[in-house]
C-alpha cells in the first residue's frame, strides 16, 4: 500500500503541476502577452477564460477515460491521461505570443488548455480508484488520501518554479521567456510519472469484475441512466471546494498583485506556505473521516467555509503578508476537510462496474461548477475601490449549495455491520446501488 500510495501521489502531483502552472501564468502574464489589445482588467478576464476551458473539458475527459477504466482497467487510464496532459503542457511553452502570430496565439492556448483538462479529467478517477480498491476498508480514507496530496505537491512545484524564476529574472526576462520554463519542465515530470505508473498492478476489484464477467457494457450510458442524480449531488457538494481553492490560489494572486500592489514573490510565498500546511494535514483529515465518517467532514467543511469567507476578504484586503497568509490558510483548511475524504467517499458511493466513470464525472463536473468561473466572477466583482465583499458573498452562496447536497447524500464509512462500506456489505464498495 505504501508503494502504491506513493506512486499515486507522484502521478497526481505531476498532472496537477501541469494544470496549476497554467493558472499561475494566467494570473501573472498571459493577459498582456496573448490579449495585448485588451485593457488590463479585460486581459486578465480573457486569460482566466482560457483557464476555465480546462475545467469545461475535464468532465469530457471523464466521459472519455472513465469508460476505459470501467471496461479495460484503472491502470491504462493513468498512463494515457498523464501522457496527454504532459504533451499539451509542454506545447503551451512553445506557443508564440500575440505579437508574433496574432489571433492564432490565444486560439492555440485554448486548444492546448482543452487537452490539458481532457487528460486531467481521466487522471483523478484512475489514481484514486487504484488506491481505494487496494486499501483495507478500515483505512480506506487514509490510504486513498495520498492522491489528494498530489494537488498540493503539484501546486508547490508549479508555483515554486515560478517563484524562483521571478526572484532571479528581471520582469522583462520573465515576460519574454521565463514564464515558459515551467511548461517545458512538465516534459521531464511526465517521463518520470510514466516510469512510475508502468510498474503499478491492476485493481483487485476490477480483476474480480473481469473474472466474473460483470463489467458494464456501456458505463457512461449506465451512469446517465441509473446514477445521474448521484452525479449531480456529488458535483454540487464538491463545487464549493473548487471555488474556494481557485479563489485563494488564482484570483487572490491576481487581485493582490494588480490591485493591492503586493509583490508577486511575497504573495506567492504566502499562498505556497498555506498550501504546504494543507497538504501536510490531508492525511489527518482523512483519518478523521475513517473514524467519524466522510459526510460529517464534508458538512463541517461547508459550514467552516460559510463562516470564513468574509474574514478571508478582510484579511486579503489588508495587503499585509502575515494576515493574508492567515486568511488563505483558514480557507484551505475548510477546503481540505472536504477533499481529504473525497477519494474514499466517491468510490464508495458508486457501484464498482461504473465507478471509474461515475466518480470521475461527479468530481470533474464539480470543477466546472466551482472552479471554471470563480476566477472570472471574482475578478469582475473586485474591480471597484472598496473591499470585494461580493466575492465573499459568492463563495458563501456556493458553500450553502454544497451543504444542501451533502445533507442529501448518505454516509458510506465502513462499520462493523458494513465492513466494506456503503449501505450493504454484500459486495465491496457498492453503496451506489441503493445510496441515493
């Protein structure tokens, strides 16, 4: 389990590095380089628009790779999705700017960002299921939380690279070629990830399904026909997590540097420190999920988000790094209380024959609802001179929506009478048949 968890963590870290490095570039340089005819505000909004395309394509990636995982195994999904995301990310680093090729420049960005999201949409389901379906029921939350640490590691790698370049290059050098270096580095990471994943063994639950001849003939159609309500509820429940994470890691970076005049390296350092603490606490939150349940942790996260969003905006508005760090950390701790248990919760909600499709679709549809528009909406709401209270209200409303979804969803934690999780212990991890 330790070797498998480490490989899953490394793979998701690489995939999310690819995804996050684009978000950081969108917040810092893509607007003036690829949309120079726009005003500074409009250019940032346009850059965040290309950022949002990656979220829109993630559910499509789930629809593409999820059925492969349900029909042919979790392992092939991990390799194919990593290869697609890595190639698209490296290619972004070679796209000429608007001054060189005109409108073709942002068009190429859109296409490559779409491919990034397509690959990431398949990544999460394969990585999480391979870990969750190997893990012992009583420690499933803990072991399956390791892929959830991957986004934090990927974020730190992406922003650490940008921070190092910002600190060593002049602003002109960074805008000329320095911003491309993190994208080129994705090629080396993808190669390392492929070597790790080639050594993984297939999930025992999938092997059992294959031996019994119980694989779904058309997993996507089966999910749409019999599990659509569960997909929508999981998407709505997780939406606030995406909204909060990208508000504090993407929007706040643009807001702090452009509107408050905080140095780019200073604000990146605050965000990275908060993400590092979040990543370190992820296994602890997952352990609490094993002990007290998945759903209670999610409910606590929603309530904490509702309580913290207005203090978050007030602390960001001060422009003082220690207070900004405190605001960001509080928001990320609310976020991780939900997302640390997600990698066990979603697989337990869906039956095994359609789990790769259903769990991935719900998870990535939440990204569209919560992550795609948040930087755009938050940037538009914060263009005035006063504190951006509209951003706090928007995030609080998202938390209220997610809270309602989690209230409806069932608990799935394994217990003495349900040793494999879900409402019935007849078959492992098959709560989805009667959960909702």
